[in-house]
């Protein structure tokens, strides 16, 4: 997988802050760019799947490692 164009650290934040910060970051990016988001919210995986469906931004991958989640989004 290619490197992300931008990274966002939302560790320690609870819903809805990870989603709101991700939405803001994606809005500042151009179509096709990749955003890597690192989160610790236990509900993040479910929340980001719903976010991707609702916004049309593609969730390319979700990786969980030791209660830390990494998400790769592709800007629509």
C-alpha cells in the first residue's frame, strides 16, 4: 500500500471527536489522497465503517493492534 498523504492521531479521544476530526481532515484534502487515522476508541472500527458509507470516502483498511486502530481512508 502506498504511503498516506496525511496522518491524523486521534488516540485518547472518544466519539464523536475522531469522526469529526477525520471529516475535517478529509475536507482539506483532494480527491484520491490517502489519510491514515490512528485511534484508540473501542467503537472506532464500527464508527468509521458507518462514516465511510455515509460520506462516500473509501475505507481501504482497518488494522487493530493492541487496542490501537489504524484506518486508511481514500478521499472521494
